[in-house]
């Protein structure tokens, strides 16, 4: 990986790590809230605070990260230190110069056996600015007591109001919804993004979503669907598989998972540009700690997301409180991954702004 001038300047800061860390007493870490932030708190934040004395301030604004970082950068006042984003957003932020470039082999920890981070993370390093944490999926949960004797088994059951009457919840953005709509309107899996790249394909997806629009509750936070399911306000809804694990296994609600056409994605960190040298180095120090082999394996003890490092996978064991084996609850488990849909982060990095504007206009009708 070539080092740009920005990256070389950042690397030079490593020599001042001790001094910078001593001067910074708190870091604002932006994430998704709910069960996911709780898993980070247990696996990363609390151990880091214990080690360094640095206080972690949690902010649950990741869903708005791109817009907010653009505004902060324009105002010259970046108040976030480390931001959790999906891969497509990281690519956009990197392309716009709003995320720091990272050299994984000097800025991230080696695996315990000495394997360099670039090899340990492998193909998940999809951007020069991105540090992956976990592999997760977006999928559907449903109320087992509201679906009759034949529970849903196919993602297209979401669009079947006759067989499964009642409210659904979908995320208030085009991503995933447009793909599922096209799949359930007869588009072949390997042609979905080619179709979605055209105005006609976008209209086709929205027309399919129109068939259930008046039965949809739109969510913005990952914790919304689990709460709606727990309250019995919806019969089924989309969210992240780890959120559904929490409501099913930890809260013991009458909810089950629909793994069909789960959308695989990766989630991870970026460090915003525009930080002072001291804050930038403190953020890098945190990232070095939070993405090492043991920390990523530790997170899997609190939530059912697969760690992004190859070296972490053998260390995944039982849930920290429930004592159940976590491997069968991972989206990558062979039984769960029989029919997956691979999220195309490069497509959404290119098309997100235009399709989002069209989607929001459709929502407002």
C-alpha cells in the first residue's frame, strides 16, 4: 500500500504516542447504540479505559456519520475522534478526504503469531481509510406467535400481506430494501445491481415496495426493530443479526430469525481528518488496541457478529453471560448462510446519494 503525504505525516506522529495519549483524557467514539455499542463497551472501551485512564464517550450517530462529518469538516470543527461506519460510507468518506488513511502494518497490531494486519484482515480491507471490526448481516426477525402454523421461510414472505398480515419494519434508507424488492420481483441475484443501476430498475424496486408501503414502520436505529418485535407492534422486521440475537437469546422474546437472503456486510472504524495531532494519535492508539486479535474475539462473546481478523475466529467461544456457544449464531455459520446476498459496497459508494434522494422523495409521497 502506498503512503500518501497525509499518511506519512500520520506515521511520523507515532513517535509522540506516549505524550499525545497522556494529554488526551477522553475520546468520543461514534457507533450504532443498543446491543452493538454495549458489546463494544465490554470488549473495547472498558478495557482501554482501565489500561490508559482515557474516558470513552459514546455517541450513537453512526447512521448519520457521512452528513455530520461533511458538516463538521466544512465548519472546521471535528468533534468526533473515532467513528464506526459500514464499508460503503467509509469508501465515500475516504474519497472525500474526510477519513484518515491507515497503513495496517504499522498502525494496527500484528496477530499473536506475528502475521501482519494486512494479511490477517485480508480482503476486508476495502479502503485505505477503513479498519474492519466485524462481519454482520441485515436480515429479518418475526414474531413466532403472530405467523400462524407456517412461519416465514423466504425473504419474499415479507411482501406477502395475505399470508402474513400485519405491520413490518424496514430501515429508512434504500440500501437492502431495494435489493430485496428486486429479488422478490423476479430479478436474478447476480443481476440485482446491474438492474438497480438504471432508473427503470430503481422504479421497479420502489414499485415493489409500494405494495407494502402502508404496512411499514420505518426505522433509523438498529434497536428499533427488536423493540417493535418485543412490543408486538410488528409481525416481522429487518435489522442486524446481532440485535435479533439479543432479543431472542438474551431477552427470551417470542421471536425467530429469517436467515434467507441475509445481506452480508462489514462494519468498522474510520478516524476523521481534521483532528489535532494529539487527538489523532490518541485515536490511533485506541484503534491499535480495539482491533487486535483478542479484542475482536472478545466482542463475539457479547454479540453474534463474526470478527474481521482471521486470527480471532479460533478464539470465539461462549457468550459471556448465557454460556451458549456463539459460533452457530454467526451469520457465517453454514446452516445460516445457505442463501446469502452479498452487499456491493462499491455500488452504494457510487450511487448512494442519487438513489437516496429518489428513495426519500418516494417516502414523502
